[in-house]
């Protein structure tokens, strides 16, 4: 991927109108972001800007929600610090996804530590979003809560029933404003008055229908709603969109709140550490307390903002542990190696999880079915501009499948989790078969589709550590993909490959030809295509991240030596410090993680309000007559009535 993004354009690209369009698009976005950075660098802080009641670190999906919810109380001063710029308006166009991630300055692509068992031994390439909205501004937009089993497992792991499915469902519903009339009628599972719009992509072209037919012919049942009574099967999944536009938590939550006088949002603010000071309790013991945050502003100046109540870290499962480590909170021996004073000896960064995947199987689409010429794209631009519909209003990834393999059978045949919990997701990604390499990553009019199995509940574990004591350096990440004892993760992944290989005849009948070019996986070229050895090789050499990083600062029950947080999301042994992002999850959920992160953030906001007596809109478990499940909370949606 790094080669695709950094490769110098061939002379043929000068005559490629799509390449020219993407170049101009990226130039416009980057120029606007640079202007924002320049303006921030020239700002001088006001007299009250160095203190807040709550400082929120990280403006991704979780941070936007926490800051917006806490600032509902006009008495509560909230400061949100984000290391990137504001989400560009172009991010609203669903099919522009790949152009933003590849060409715009909203994402860093980094390299993890090399490991023999994955990524061809060179270190996996992974992205770190850097913008106000975080991953929610550049992800595939799928709204997938996961299985109810996931959250009941959480409750069992952490010893707290309030993290069980029947309890967290109210927070999913509180966030959600489902725009599908039929699904919204199911009030047991869905919310209608939340801030986050959830809807279908408005465009479903012939490609989507044929992919759906192939899944159906392979024996997978159709699942209309993966966020209600079951999840197994293939589905065209609802998305965090409205009216053909992406709606991130920045647009849904934070944007409408920016007018509040008690909310201050600072972009291009790189947090260098949480300020932690020892205090004394009534017994005279020294207890560390988070008193504020040190950050570097857009001009490179070190600044401090004090937190009179608490600091909330929402920087994501890779950057949140990095900030904790820089603040003296983490494994004592690791901090000692960087001469960082120890404030709390905790397993920060240990147990990192991500849903391992690999290159998958590539299918080329018939030219008569997948038309990708520039003339049709011009029509698409006009259609989207007028009606917010057409190919620009959707992505191929809206279709996916959730599968339970036989690797860990449930009782009575085995000891696996209940049968309704999937352990495998088949993701579909679109790209462009471009021999000149001008624009390969293309979700707009794709003519090549990759079916990628992803292991939803990996047993493999990684870690996040410091690369150096320099806060401007990225974290050192080891993913540990396919490193579990017994190779269970590899077995689940290969079950996914076998399923897609079995779909080949059905896909061929519908205009999709399996690409057997050895160049798709050069390290495996000497092995029989599709063989068991080839599948092993594919997993170990074309490994990739799903961007679903989690559990690097997980919560746990009292006495759990592997837990960093208590079940109130508070950092153990440190007062006034909380984590409210995917870091806190005990384990990954069954699918894409943006919706679960939003749920965690909603719950974190209520926990903080309760602890400090803040006002706002707590999530009450109101029930309507005849409603057997948690109801919608009273939330009118965005203050200006829009997304």
C-alpha cells in the first residue's frame, strides 16, 4: 500500500482524467487544512483558555461525543484537543473515501514491528487518522454493533453486569437516529431520536445485487438488520450516513455544539503528556492525580491546560496508551528504559487486539458490468451534486457477511461461545484495475473486488510501546497477527478463504472472474493456487489490519492484573483520569468497531456526569407500555435540526 501511495506517477497518468481529478481534490483539501494550521499557529490563547473542568484528548468518534455530551451543561467548561485538522467537507462524499485516505493529509501510514508470522516479516503497515472526527471521518461507514454475546462476555470478564448487552443497548439506542421507517419501528433494538443518523446508502447498483446473489447461492441467509435479533448471514449494512452523505460524530455531535461558550476545541494540538501530581489522602498516602494536559500547539509552542475535574483520553487504542506511557503510567521497566518517572505501574499497551485479515481473493469485474470510464464519472458528479444519489453516494463495502465457522463449536460439541456469535466476517473492498498505477484505490467506480476474511475474535495479542521519549514520535506497535498457540486464528481465516473459493463458480456466472495472477501474492507464487499451503502463505505474507484496534488499556474486575481501568473507565491508581475509547474494551466485538466506540463514549459521558454532578441529558431507562426492551432516551438530535 505504501508503494501505491508514494509511487511516482507514470507519464500516462498525465492523460488520466481521474488521476487529475483526484490530484486536484487532494490539493484543495490539503490547502484548506494547511490554512487552518496556519491560522491556529497565529492564535493567542485567551485569559481563560488555560483551565477547564474536563479536558478531552482526541477528537475522534469518542472524543466528539464525550465533549458534546459534557458541554450540554453550560456550567461545565470543556476543552477538546485534537492533533489533526477539521474534517474536510469532501469527506461527506462516501465514494471519496479512498482518495482521502491515500492522498489527503488526514492520515498517517506507519509500519509496525516486523514479525516472522505476518506481513511477510517486514512489519504491517497501519493507518492513524489525524482529523477532527478520527476514524469516523475516513472509515467505511458500516454501522455494526456486534453480537449480544460480545457484551455479555464483557460483563463476565469485568465482573460488572452494567456492561452486559441488556444494559449497553440503551446507549446504542441513545446515540442512534435510525432513518429507515421499518427498522425504526423496532423500538426494542433501535433509537429514533439520537444524534447519529443511521441509514442505507441510497444507491444500489447492479454490482451490489450480483454480489448479493452470489452470497445467497453459496447458502448464506440474508440478514436485513444485523443490529437486532441476530447477525449471522450476508447483509447490505446500514451506515452512518444521511441523504447520501457521511455523517461522522463530528457532524452529528460536535459541530452543532461548537456555538457553546463553555466548549473550546483546539485543532493541531499534539498532547505530549498528562500532568500527574502526587496528592495525599486522609491516611497520608501519596496518590497521583491528573491535573491537566501539556500539548504542543500548531506553532510548536508547549502549552498547558489544567483540568479541575478530570482528563478523559479518547485518542484511540494506539495513541491513548502512548500518552499514558509518556505520562509515567505503564509498565515500570519499560518507563525506566526511557527515564520517565513512574506514576502508576500498570500494563498499559499490553493485550492489543485487532481483527486480523490478509489479502483475500481478488475478482475482476466484466467491463460491461463495471463501467469506469471518465464520461460516466462526469455524469456521476452531476447526479450527486443535484440529488446526492448515484455511485458517489455509496461504496462496495456496504455488503458484508458474518459467519460462524466450525473452528470453535459451541456446546455440546465444544467449548466455544454461543452459536449466534460470528467469528468471521467477509469484507468486500473495491479497487481499480489500473495498469499504469495512477489511481488504484478507488471506491467510486470499482472494477476489481477483493473478498477479505477477517477474524472477529482473535486469540493473538499485540502490544503498544514507546519508540522514544519524544512525544512527536509515533508509538511502537506489534500486532501479533496469527501468533496464537494452536493457530486458531489462522484456521478461522482459512475457513473464510474456503468459503470465497467455493463461491467462485457463482461469482463467475455473475460477471466476476477470479484473478489468479501470482503478482497478487508474490511470496506464494510457487505454491498451487488455493491449496492449503497457499492459504497459509497468503495469511502470513499479505496480512493487514482492519483498523479495529482495541483492548490496549482494557477495563477489568478488581484483582485483574491485566486491567488498566476499572469498570467506570477510570485509570487505576490515578485520580481524575479516565479512558473512553476502544482501548477500554475487554475484547473486540463481532464486526466493525465504530458503533461500539460510540456506545462506550455515550456511557462514559453518563459516568462522568454522575461522578461530578454535571447536568445534561442522562440516559434513563424509560419504558413505554408494551416495550420489553430499553427505550429511546429523550434526545432531540443536533441542536440546529440537521446532521
